[in-house]
C-alpha cells in the first residue's frame, strides 16, 4: 500500500507513555524502524524502555541508555537494536554500528533520528513526543501497512479500557501458523489475567477450487463466532473450554478465561501418559453426546458447523501432491500420478460413507490441550483452538491425538490410547469397532498426507522452516496408518512416488 497515515495521541502522564510503548511492542515486527524524536525529557527513553520490557515479558529488564555506546542489542522474541544517535558524528557511521543487519533481523528503535536521517529507511515509523502541561502528545507517522498494525494495537487498548481493563499490562502469548489470529495475556490491576484473542477480518484469498478460496473449501473459520459457539457447546456437555467474558464480533476481539499453560508434556517435551489417557477419555465422552450442527449462542446468533465433506478431505490430502512431492522429488507430479492419487482418495472417502460422525475438534493434540490439575475426570482436559470444528468421522480426532503431530507418541502409548478409547466406547454401547478402525486408518492417512504437504508449504511459501522438524514423525505416522488393508492402493502409490519406503 502507498501513502502515509498520521496518528495523534494524547498521553496524560508517564504511565500513558509507557503503555503506548507496550502497545507498540505488540504491533511492530522484524524490519520495522521506530524513530523517536523529541526534546530532552519528552519521554523517548520511557517509551523505549516500556517497549523492550513488554517484548521481553520482563518488567525488571535492565534497559541502559545507549547514549555512550550508541547501540544496545536485545536478543528477544523479535531481536531489537536500540540506537541513540545523539553523539553520532555522521550518518555514515550507522553502517559501522550494524544498522542494516539489525533491521533485517529485527526491530530498530532510534532516538535522535534527525542526526542520522540520511541513513535511515524512508518508510520508518516516525514518532514525535511533545510536552503538553504535565503530559505529552505523540504524533506517529507510518506507511499505511504499518499504520494498520498500529491502529489495531491501539484499538485493542481501547477495547480493554472499555471492558474493565484500564491500565492493564499486555503481553504477547502466541500466534498461529496461519497468522490469522494472535493471542495476548492481559494482566489486570488486581493480578488476575485473561486471554485476548485478536482475530481481524481479512480479505478473501485467491480462488483454489470452483471459484472459492482455500478457507471456504477446507472450512477454515474466518471469524470469532465459531469459537464462541463451540466453546459454549463443549462446556455444556461437561468438558473444559475457556469461558467467554467479552466478545466484539465486528472488531474480532475476544476476552477469554485464562485456563492456564500447563500442558500434557513433561519438562523434556515428552508425553505424560496419564494426561494423554485422560484426553482420549475426553474424546470418548464427547463422542456419545448429542452433536449439534447448528449451535445457538449469544445475542440470538447461531453457528452452523460445516461438514467435513469429500471436497474438503480431498483438498487437504492434495497438499501432499502440490507441495510435498515436488519438494521430495524435485519435480511436479505427472498427470497420471495426480489422477491416480485423487482417484484413490475418492475411493477411500467413499468408504467412510454412513460411518459414525460427530463434532471434530480438528487439531486435538498437545499444543491445544491445557491440563487442569484441580479438576476431576475429563474436566482435567482443557481444550482450546477448536474454531475450525466440523461434523465428520469421530476417528479423526482420535488419530490427531494418538498420532500427535508435534510430539512422538511411541507405539506402546499409542496402543494404550487406542485400547482405552475402544474400551470406553464399547462400555457406552452401540459401537462398531471394525468400522471405526478402518475409518481411523483412513483419517490418519488423510491427516498425515495433509501435514506432509503443509510443513513444506509453511517452509517454502511462508518462510517458516521450523515446522519441517515434524516431517520425519509425520511420515512414520503415515506408514503406521497404511498398515490397514483398506489403504493398500494408497500405500502402493506412495511407495512408487518415493514418499514412503518400499517393502523389502
């Protein structure tokens, strides 16, 4: 986007100045240069210090003035270089200080930018702080794309102020792989905390099938409504999901109950068997409840839970064709390979017809399970990240947990989890184990074909190579799913494509 946007913000006192720095820490990202101008005592150091402490999530972080060193480096979640150019003799000296390198990897905060203006990026975020009585005015000028991020973080502050969280501390919690949502932990004055979900509306992406963008085909949620509705449903059937405190449906802001951060892995990142077993019990509990395709929730709204239809299943499985196979073999799939693969999936999906279905949480695995030590039974299993829920084969979520994409579930634990689930479902009555096991193998294969392509797409398209660490595990899980006789045609295709090893 071209053009510049100007914000003028009144800061009543030093605390307001610090909060603005904190808010900006939630908006800026690598490649941003924040140029702070103003007279001595105008609040530049106060704002920079608050920015750095918020980004570090450390209220006691030492933030010495870089007046004499010219630059201080902070290796934080996003690296920050804090420059003070007051003693700079010439703007060319910025090169010697490593400015360009710092900006390429992180954020640069520059005090007294006027002295080195010729060497600073033209699209920097310029902020001028001016005294006004006991307070200040901040004037921010930024390119439109950066201004959108700044406007968003200021809107969040306004939302918090208007809902009982005046003066609260904001800290980044996490983002997601799709960058559709971000989460913050909000600390109130009384030391309680809530979670803020930031889910802005986004323009539709390019069409990928039948004139529809990927989220529409794969039934990916595009607003906060599904989360609110499904959270209420889960709580209503006796499971643990965050309570919704405040929802702004138009802006895309939610304030949620903070259900903690303790997960189902130990300190070394290994699965805690007891917690996985309780999680599989939670699924068995869910799968005997009455599923609702149209879930009513606040303000007369309702959410229609989409079906995990054949088009969506095949679209996800196609990620292996479109991304994994070219990465693996260095060439696109031939037309014969493509048609044979898709025909195999047509047949496998048809095998699921008439089988047991329920609400799918869709990503029911370690990152999305928060352990509730104080609770009893299945309520110990806190569930998050279910907004993409669909109605589909119950086997899908069982596969998601037993073959956790983010951590290795060894065969002994996997067998225990499957045995637990089968035992619980038989005890509930009217359970077709043979049909379930076939559906489990198909859903496990479908999920792992999707993930094998997704990890490559995240690396190549989105610049996130870290997800490739999961590839060996995904292919091992895929091989396990292929052991069912119904998967023989897919097994043979994957062997011929060189994606899984041929039997010797």
